[in-house]
């Protein structure tokens, strides 16, 4: 028998197999031990150690690999941005007009834009008052149009623009006077005195009922669709923002940013002539006017207040009173109104060009 090397009992290949088996058993036992010692997983949360802080995050429900499918992106509706300013008009539709502006009267009268009326109305059959410069009082709160007395005549205030304005959006922040016999108004006007037809668009309050507002308009002195709107608040108690948009085919009125009245479709009496922007407070001399606004029972010092006026040209998105003014909180379910426990209204940005 030939010689061969003697063995201690297990050759090298067998030892390798045994060592691998022992290592596998050790790894399996270690895994089982770690699993047994680990806390029971929370089905609602998993933990992640981020920047040495324990952050709990919502966990997904347990599922097998077959249950996992690619997530379908949610369908997101497009964001509809409401029209910011008055709609644009073609050049052929436009009429001559001054440029967009905003005036906060707490900054003063701005003599480049505004004219304060000072003249007698004794020869005017319509008014029972004259206009006086001292009846337009400018302060940090805005402009007050006050009632005064000069002998046997009432004196009150009127402020108007020096420039004529056409189609676009007109806004005013105001509080009308609450007193029988007075009218507080914001309007555009031109007429025969200026060599034009009588064209006019009105927002008016009568002092004997400041829980209503009146909308009116004239083309060549003719009006047909005068409208009285009952309000869910007393307009004399707090500032509100009133506006109208004037287009070639329509006029639309707004209160605190909400559309409340518009002219009928196809109306042939829409004004066509640019006019000045007016604010005034007056009392009438005619019997028909007194039956409308009430008998003159007001006192010297009664006033209407105006905080801001703006005009925005068609297609222009520049700043206006609605960007500077926070109206009273609107009551739920009303087209416009206020919550009585928070009736505050204020100019929130007193700067203006």
C-alpha cells in the first residue's frame, strides 16, 4: 500500500463547510434574538431619527409588495383668478378720459386733481344751499363736507375733479350724513354749462333713510332706471366702499366689492360723455325734492365723510381704494353687510401717489 499523509480526523474542505454552517446558524440565532428583544411595532406611526431628534410620522398601512402600485397624481383644478379691474375695451370703444388715480384725502386735498367749489347757488332753482370752501374740511380722517349758515342761506361742500373721466371703475369710501333734508352724493357729471349734454351716473343717500342707497344715470338729461336698494346696515354709521363700472353697453354698481345692481341688457340710455367726478352734500329748494330727501331738519355742523376716491381705466390693474380699505366684516348669507360685534372700517395704507 503506498504511503499518504496522516490526518488529524477532518480534512480542510470539510472544515470549511462546517465553519460556514456554524456561521449561518449564528447569524440566524442573532437575528431571532434581536427580533425578540425589539419593541412591538406601532401600527400607526414609525420613527425616524433625523438630526438627533425623534420625529413621528404617519405610517402607511401594512401591505405586501403585490399591493404596492404607483401613486396616481391627484387632479388639481386650475386656479381661477377673478378679474382684477374693469374689463378692457378696444380703442374704437373708448372715449376721452383722464388716467387712473387714487386719492386718500387724509393726505390733503391734492390741488392738482381736485377743485373745491366756492360760489352762490341763489340763481339755481335746484339748490337751497351755496358752496363754501370752508365747508370742505380736510383732516387725517379724510374730507368732511359740513353744513354751515350764511345769513338766510345754507352753505355746504362740493369737491370735483379738474379732469374729465370716461369708461372705467369709480370707487369711493364714504359715510353719508344722517339728517332729514340732506343728500350725500358721489357721481360723474357734465352738462350744458360745460357745452355738453347732461350725462351723469349717481350713487346717492338721502338723510331721512340711510338704510338705503340710490343708483341713477342720465343720458342727455334722460333717466329711466332709477333704483333704490335697501341695505342690511345703516350707511351713516361706518365707512363702506361703493363703486360703479361704466362701459359702453352697461353700468354695474358694487358695495364692499360685491355686485348689487346693473343696467338691463340692451339699455339705450347709457351715458356717452366724459364727466368730472363729484362729491357733494346739499339740500333742495323744490317741493318735489323735499318730499324725496325730507324736510330740512338738520343742524349746523352735520357732515358727510369721504376717505378715498379712485378711478381705474379699462384693462388697468393699478391700485385703487379697494386695495387700501378694509370694509366692515360681511354677515354670512347677505349680499353685503357687517357683523355688529366688529364694525370696524379703516384705511389700512394711507400712502397714495
